[in-house]
């Protein structure tokens, strides 16, 4: 069931395309679809009585055992819908959380998904215990045990949430240390809408063996590999979890440790499935999540992927006209990868400066650091001091600046 609202319009001519893909990824077999445009939501059941009756008829005719809404429902709305339809009702966030639970492989991902699920479920515990009032007809005298068990469950869930947050804070601290340890490296992170082809692109660029599947959210764990740029050097390329429209807030919060690679990367490659009719909306959705992660000010190259699947190249020309600095590629066929490499090199090179570093000859620490991390053109020794002309990345300057060291950019 997909409902279009003024603040949440459909992205394409097929309103159920994405929710159908999510349901299929979760293992469901779609037996029917229903759509509706509304100016506002119905408080108690999200949709009106007429559409609810139509949905009930469709559910019974298709012998469906679950109804999935491509919208977020309140606990009360979900409870009322289940009562009216007599089948399980899931909303968009609950479906995405279920997919993440089945995709989680590493201990870190499992912790993150469990935390997101519990935070989502906590305000819905009352619905889970509503059967207690029905067992004996409800009313005075029958509410006590239910309320007692409800409060007990809330305390248990609340305690588990605190334990998970504590465990994840340790994970995040360790992840931040790992990422900071690579501060001197050139780090590039792949970000983008789920199923945009990031993992396949990473395999093509780095010859890695990253899991690839034509399903939403096939990758949850961040993987980092070396990418050797011809005639330039190597960078560390990271593949991150895919984003999606209306990604549940609990998931974004829980996966901040996983997304630390993107937060600390020097350069982001925003990968877009250019063959998808909703590509422009996908770009906006990813930019929104990047803003939430405070990554929206980072150097970013827009990568229009899967151009081999575009039947009408005029659609690609339209995207390129809207995003003139984008690079069009195919991670599957290799088309455009040389242009991508050139764009990455140009962006990373812009971070370098030529400078004269002046220090004492006895300052072996700085001299050794420059030998390892800078391209040295010339060294001049005079009166127990040395001037080293070199080319170095700006973000490394703080390692050498300080007492006894003077850095003078050439041309300034």
C-alpha cells in the first residue's frame, strides 16, 4: 500500500516500485498492490474508510497474510489497521529494519540493527500487550497484570538499549581510532542510494571480492581496499551501506560507527544508478542523509553509474546537464573509468601545495616525515639549518608545523 501526500509525493510512474523491491528483498511474495493520493492522513487508520474497505477486499481476495505500507505508521494506526484487516501490518521503517536484521553479518552490524529495532519497538510495546484485555473481556480488574508485564518489558527493553548503546560507543571509539590512524592516507569513500552499484564498482576498481547482489541493502559492513591510481599512487577506497529515501532515523543513528569512513574520508564518490527513472530524487535523498551525517560540505564527485543500462542516452544528457561536473561510467563494462580516475586525481591533487620547509638540521623527525610523506625537490643546508622545497598535502602540514619549523608556501 503506497499513499502519496503533498510532502511525500511518488517518485516515479510506478509508485510501488521501491516498496515492492524492499518486500521482495525481505523474502515476501507480492500478490497485490494499492495506491492512493491524499491531502492529509486519517488520524486513526492513516487511510479513509472507503480505501480501508477496498484494501480489506484485496487482502481477502489475494489471501494475503501481511500488508505492507510504504509509509510510516503510528503504533495506534498499525493496531487499528490490523484489527480491521485481520492480518499483520508492517510500515516502511519496520520492513527496512527487518531487511537489515537479515543482512547483518558482523557483530558490529548485529548490534546496530538490534539497537535500531528496540528503539523502534519500545513505543509499540503497548500494542503487543493489547491481547491481555481481550482474554477476559477487558475492564476493571483485568488491567493490572497487563500493565505490570508491560512495565516489566519496558524496563527490560530500556536496559538492553542502554547496554547496546554502551557497547556501540566502544565500537565507535575504536572505529574512530582506526580511521584516524589512516589520517595520513588518501581516503575515498563510496556513498549512494542502495543498489546503485557501489560494491560492483569497488570490485572493478580494486579487484576486491566484495559481495555483490542485485538486491537492496546487499552490503551493511564497510570494507576498505587499496585502489592504485595509475601514474599517481594509491588511495584507500571504502564501500559503505547504501542509503534510501526516508531511512529510519534509528538506523542512521545506530550506523554512525559504520559510516565513520564516510565522515572522515578526504573525498566522497556519490554513486547514482543513472538508469533509474528516479535518479534525481535518489541524489536528493542521499544528500539529505549526508547532511545529517555532517558530510555535506566534503569534496564530492557525482558518479553516474550503470550507463550501459540506459536505452535512451538523451536521459543521461539531461542528468549531465543538471550536474555538469558529474562523471558517467559503467562499473560493469568499465566505460568511463579513466575519466573517473582523472577526476579523482585532479580533486586529490588540488589539496597539495608546494612549500619551503625551514628547520634545524638536527630536527630529524621533521626531515624523516617529509621524506616519507612529501615529494622533495631540493634541499639547501646552511649554518646548521636546512630548507627543504617539497610538494605536500595540506592536511599533513600540522604534523610538521610548530617550534623551530617554518612553512612558506611557494608563490604566496
